[in-house]
């Protein structure tokens, strides 16, 4: 049987790369076969995809917090779907699935980004393996809280990671983005297979990564209407340093808002279309060097 | 009073640059003032914007064909809105408005594009004026049929043009894109003002433009499911030449579809998100040199 891996696509219905890859793998499952692994796929939110939307009622990728999964009164479509997925491939905290790989797109220019929700030796070795074989990959760590407390779908597995690739407009399929997602997913399978067999190759001793700190919102008036937009210097420049004193917001009255900080930080999810209703402007990360444990 | 100009934003509810510019101009109308012109603004599809969608029922920018405007039985939201706009600033064919400037965004990398629906001396002089003062501007001519037969909103004026700027994801506001739209619109007002006063400056004798020929669709199976995506060589390369024999489609079975033609043509609206339901892959244009009539 081997170690159980589930690859999830369509957690957001208008992020098409993962949904397309699922179709291709269903037609040619041998592409997923790896020694020591039992790999299956899951189409997480088919109804949202049918409607050509991110979600129908609430963001499915925020519904996997234990309190939400455990409350049967929360019964809208995505809340229900989360509970079914938790039963099918979880349950969270005592999972039958060794690894969940959840595939996402962003409209931001984040390139192929591997999002880790934990920094166990396994996660860091994975990051080093992927980065060494795909130098354009970006490693983003979201460990502000323990994985069990995140609402992300990938946290229903014993381990979970997200593959986040952009820029790609919602409802659009880009050839280059599809290739990057396929390459990164394939490398994650390669690593997992080598690791369970005890055959990990020598890895770099350290790996450059970004650690999520917080999300910055557009300045708003008392009615919640944005007073500014993201400054053009940031546009398309995900993971480029934002230095103290750099322009950050362009106000509609012509003035400029500057970044106040004591060190360079790294914006990402810049102007992401899916976050526009919350008026999130971008997320900020710090640069970190992760020491890679020896295999 | 002067020559009557109407600037239209929000014809598509999720194309935010024009909607934002309308807000700014309403707060500071002096930005639109030009000698000899009477300039007003119109928010074309506020309900679609409220819903954060391109349209509620049908594409408003296809509802201005005479047969549609003249059929009272066509009464859904956008069909009704088109009739009201036609009364307010038209009527088409006998318009009270000398010029309609309709502001649009695209998710494609088309830069700041001036779309002409006619090639009168006025249109060509306008193109030469804009291009000489904004070299990054692209001139796109859609004259496959007379303006009166198009369904475009801008055809309700005696003259009409569209300002189409991208790439910008739906529901997102980009600072750089906003600036390009503002610059091009301002130049159109400058030209119109100079022209009505008989004060046109010397213009270049010719202007490079692209003439729309047809739209290419993704190859589909008998159920209407796409069998391919746009080849990555075209991605982000709007208005770059597509030569006979160049890759055009990447089929999901791994094969490649090549462009069959006898001369280079110029793809644009490549992978435009709004056209995804029709499976339009891109439009094709030929390069043309327009001789500019002397003023």
C-alpha cells in the first residue's frame, strides 16, 4: 500500500491549474506513481467550479479549524463539504492520510510557491529538495500558529503543504503556470517517495525561505471604502524587498503612504483579486534561512 | 456649451480603472475641462459593479445593435440599461453626444490600447495625436462592419472610441494601469478640444495600427470541452507577431497546434478571462499603416 498521499485540486473553483492537472492525472495515473506511495486525487469544490467562482458561500480553504469541523450547526455548502472531506481523507488530528498536497493559483506574481504550514525536519528537507531542483521555487512558511489551528484544507493530513502558482487570472488556464505547478507537485512526490524509502539524497545545508508575518489592508474611510491603492512600485514585485521609507500606498487624493518599519520585509499576494472584498493589499514576510537537518 | 463628450466607466462591473477615474473626476471635475468641450461622465452598469461581476444577465457592451435597442421585448437588466443609456446620451444614429469615450480593462497584456470603430479622418488624426504623445499606446481598429452595426456602447455617440488597458485582473485596481488610462483619456480630450477649435498641431503623416480580423477559439471536443490551452509562447505577448508555423495551442494530450497562415498576424486579448465561457483563445489582427489626413 505505502504511504498515503492525496493531491487536492479545485479547493477554489476558479483556480484552474489544479483542476486541469487532476483531469490529466485521472487520464494517465502512471504520472503519479512513485515507489512506496499510494497517491490519489480529490476535487474539493466542484460546485464552486461549476459556478465559475472561488466559493459558493464561504472560502473552503478556511473551514478546517477544529471548532468549525466540530460544529454540526455550521451547515452551508463549504462548511458541509469541509466535514465530508475531513471524514474522507482525515480526520484532522488523527488522519488516515500521510500527506495532503493542495493546489492553488494566485493572481499575484508569486511564481511557483511552496507553502509550508509547519517547520518539522520533514518540511525543511522537502523545501531544500524542491528548491535545489527548481531554483525558481519560492518557499513560504506560515507557522504563526500550529497546523492544527489553521483552517487550511491541507491540515487534514498528518502532513500538508500548498502549491501556490501565479500570476494567473481567475477562470483562466496558463500553459506556463500549469507546467510550474506540475513540476513542483512532481518534486514533492519524488521527495516523499525517497523519504519513505530512506533514500533521501544529500541536501543543501540551508534553504532560503520567507516567513509570513501579517497582512496589510488598504487604508479605508469610516464607511470601509478604500482611500488608496497599492503603489505601482510593488505591482508584480512579490517577494522583492520593501524597505523602510519605500512607497506602499497611492492615495486617491494624490498623496503617498510609505512603509514604516525597521528592516526590509517581503510583500506577497500583492493585489490578489480574491482578497479584494476584504481590502487586503498584500501580506508581509521576513526572510529566513532554514537549517536543513541531515537525512 | 461646446462639443458634447461623455466619458463612460463601469460598462463592465468588474473593470475597476474607469469606475475609479469617474470617482476622481466627480471630486475634481476641472481635470476634464477643455476649451470648446462640455464633458460629462456616466457610470454604465452600477448593478453589475455592486455584484462584483462583468454583467448580471448579458454583456452590456454588446447590447447597442439597432435591432436590440429597438426591440422592447428584450427586457433583462442590461438590455433595459442599454435602452436607457441610448435615450440618455444617444439615440444611436441621431446622437446628441459628439463623442463617447468608453473605459475598459482587460486581463490580457495589451497595454494602453485605443480602440477605433471607424477610420474617418477624425479617427486617424486622433490615433496619430495619441500615439505621438504616448508612444506606448497601441491603436486597434475594429472596422469589420460599420459602427452603426456594432453592439458597443460607444457607438451611441456621433463618434465613439474605447480605451482598453491591461493587464489587470478582474476586481483589482492597479496603479500603473490607472495612470495609463488617465493619460490616454486626457489625450483624447486634448485632441478633441484642439480639433473643434481648429487648432490641431502638425501630426505624423502615418500611424501604425492593428486591424481586427477574427477571433480564434480553443479546440473543443463534441461536448464543448476545451482540448487545449493557449501555448505559453503567446502568453503575455499581445501584439507580438504570430508567424506561420509558430506554436499556438498546447493540447492536453501533449501535442501542439501550429498557426497556419501565409503571413504574420498579431494576437491580442490573449487568454482574456472575460471570454473564457466562450472559449475564445485570442483575437487576430493585421498590421496596417494608416495615412493621416492633413488637418
